[in-house]
C-alpha cells in the first residue's frame, strides 16, 4: 500500500484514467463490431458509411491517448482492407 500522499493520489488518478480509457476502448470495439457485421451482410454502401464513423471514433480515441497512433492506423488499415475486399468481390 502506498504511504506518501502523492503515491495515494497517483493511485486515485490511475483508477480514474483506467476507467476512462476502458470506456473509450469499448466505444472503438463496439464500432468495429458494427462495421464487421455490416460488411458480412454484404451491403457496400452501408459498410462504407459505417467505416467512416468507425474511423472517426478510432481517431478520436487515439487523439485522447487511449490507443497508440500506430495501433489506430493499423486498425483503420485492416478495416479498409475488409471494405476493399467487399467491393472487389462484387
């Protein structure tokens, strides 16, 4: 257990930051899941629209620091590849 006041404060701050970051990551996770479901259904127009909103959410979370910028870029790239495969297939 922490003894100094500053260490106790850091513990409190870490708990708050962890909850905030987990909530932000959950937003991204839900958005990605929605996109994958739409892409699996084969609706190209709706998938493109969903991808746009998903990418926006990923960028917002990365800007806040909950995701590393390279992680965000990798996820966006993978989602775009899924959309490209969907449009190339049809």
